[in-house]
C-alpha cells in the first residue's frame, strides 16, 4: 500500500502534467542545493517549475495524466514543468548547463510526445515568442509602409513641380 505522501505527490504531479505546455527532463546529479536554487529562481519568472521527483512517482503521474511514459526516467531526474512558452525555459536550462557541466538535459516533452536532448537544444536557439511576434508584425507592416511611400511619392512630385513653377514665375 503506497503511503499517503506519495499518493498526494502523484495526484499533484498528474494535475501539473495535465495542464503543462511542455517539460524538460534533466540529470542534476552533482549539483549543489545552491545551484539548484539558482536554476529555480531563473525559471520561476518564466512560469516554470524545477522539481526533483522520484522516477516511479513521475511515471505513475504521467500514466494518470494520460501520457505515455518513456525510457528517459532512469537515474536522478529533475523536471522543468512549463505552463507557458516552452522556448524560454529551454534557453535558460541550456545556458545554465553551459556554465554548470553537471546539469545535463536528458529529453523533453512537447506537443504530446517525448523528444531527445538535441531537439531541446535546437529549441533553445529559437528567438523568444515576443521576438517572433515582432518580426511577424514587422513583415505584415512592410507592404503597407511601401504602399504609403508610393502614394506619397506622387504628392511629393506634384509639390516639387509646383515649387519649380513658382520659382520660375518669381524669376520672370
């Protein structure tokens, strides 16, 4: 019979897994408590949570959430559970892994399936959601700006001709 604490943790995890947008699985073996706290503080503003959870409890919670488990849950595993944009925490985790060699990205979970660490690394190189939206709006605005410039060119040409006529009449 599983103890009450584990049952409650599985229930909480299953709820988080049902509402998450993505997840990154990391190996944290060898990181100090201060280093883990530093990573958590960097992820917190991104609406992410860094949780160290027993693999068996994670697998049970995934099954309860209707997610098929994978073979990535071996050894010490910590989860970055993301409730918003998945790119931002991937950038933070990969940057943290560069400066802390003991943190290794094992895999990720997004769009209903597990992906390998190289996919998370590629994801971390993408621009943030805000930058992509700004680029899209800029490209949508470019044709309108060009159209306005074409219309303004006719008016500028007319003004230039009228000024030239005015100067010619003033000199005559």
